[in-house]
């Protein structure tokens, strides 16, 4: 019978493990972004397995049963690739996993094969492997390669997110629910936490010091849970039209055709006269269909002809509508936020940010300034 000490470390580790399993179940049953969530659920599950090693250490279970060493619970080489493919599937709803993508997981498969092999060996063999192979060679190698792999794939994921966030500004008029800023923040936090792994690596390689505290694994465990929570709250991300989500062909900076001034005037006139900007979910595809033009052409004219992204173009009309409503006395019946919603905004935070960036003052400041003129 194992004796598990009741201390802060064991409680925290067990809490992360139990919450992680709960998040995995929720992700598997969440309908929105199912394809992406499969990658994330696998990531969280294998991290839970990896965290068992930390639990065995802080609970002194290794000291009570040496046969717990080398259980097939280590798949750390898959951390980075799974974060990357989760980001890929989330930003590219049409993404399909292909056989050529399997090479990303070859190190993890080799890692799994090694530990499965060792789990079938007796105690004497595993003890020999620990003393003669793992401790002097493969322990640090596994630790360091996991760190390098995680950093590389996090950087690649951040590049995907940057391209995605540029793309949505060209194709959507409201991005607060799909901008994936939370994922960017968590990935950056992951990178910062990798610095703690780097400190551990330096202590191991240069000073032969093996820190006994579980800070690295616990902190990254909390980040993984934050990643899962963000995924559960994330609304469905769907593809607009048949274009690839991050398509080089649809990037307006790469289009060099001559602008049509008549079309440019029509774009502005139709947006104003028909007030399409009042549609909170207006997309470039929808607006292009109203004009009977391709999204690529409309995006090109707005971007090059007006020097704006689609979202900035639409939001300027929304801000103008808010100002018009205030001037016409709408505040007698509506709040500022109510006027913003009637003008096409669907987020108070977005409204405040866009209004200030456009006018140089907050909505309440504009309201006071206008009322003082009367």
C-alpha cells in the first residue's frame, strides 16, 4: 500500500491531473472546432501522463516502488507538434492531416517505443539502463530536445497566428470572437516558461545539478489547462467562402492590377447608402456578393485605394453612425453601448477601442464634448 504524503506539491499535481482529464472529456464532446480540439485533447492527455512522473516524485512513489520507473508515460517530443497542429487546424478549418505530416511525430514514436520496450523488461535491466544509459546520456538528451522542439513549434505557431490575424482584418468586420488573441498570449507564455526549462538545462549540463522542485512541470501544466479553457470558450471558426484561410493568392499586398476608380467610389457609396455596416457579422465575402464582385478585387481596392483593411473600412462607417446618432439625440432613449450595437458594433470593448482610435477620444469624452457645445 502506497503512502502518499499530503502536502502542497501533491495536491497541486493531483488537481492539475484531474482538471486536465475533465478538460479532455469536455473537448471531445464540444461541437465547435472539433478537428482542432482533437489535437488539443491529445496534447492535454499526454501531458497528464507526463505529469504522472512529477506526481511519483513529489509523492515519493519511486522510493516506495522502483518498478514505477520507465513506465510508458513519456511523450514529450509530441508537445510542440501537437500545439502547432492545433493552431493549424484552428486557423485553417479546411486543414487535413496527411501522411507527410507524420514525420513531425517520429521522435515521439521513437520515445514511446523505447519506454514501451523498457516496461516489458525486469527491474535489473531497467536499473542497468538507468545507471549506464539514461542518467549519463539520454535523460539530459530527452530533456533538452523536448525544450528545443517546444520552442521551435511555438515560434511556428505564433507565425501562423500572426498571418491569421492579418487575414481576418481583411475579410471580417468583427473579429473580437475569432481573433485568437488568447491563444497567442498563451503561446507567448509557453515561450517564457521555456526559460525555466532552459535554467534547468543549464544547471544539469554545466553544474550537474538536478532541481528537485516541480515548478517547470507545474507551471507548464497550468498553461496547458489555460489552453484547454480557452479552447472550450472559443466560438466556432468557419472558413469564409472557398478560399484558403491564409492564401498567398488572396493577400492583397501581392496584387498589382490597376485600380478601378469607379468601383472604388461605388464601394464607398454602396456601403454608406445601403448601410451594410449595420450588419454586425458582415464579411468581405458578403459585401462582395452585394457588389457582384470577387472578394479579391474588393479587398484590393479597399486596401490599396483607401489604404485600409476591410475591418477598418467598415468600422469607420460605424463610428460615423454613432456620432450621427449622438448628434440627433439618441442618448435620450439609448445608452452609448446601445447606440454602438445599433450602429453595427457587437462588443463594448471593440467599440471603445475603435472609437478612440478613430476620433482620438473615448465615446464618453465625445459625448461630454458634444453636450457642452449645446
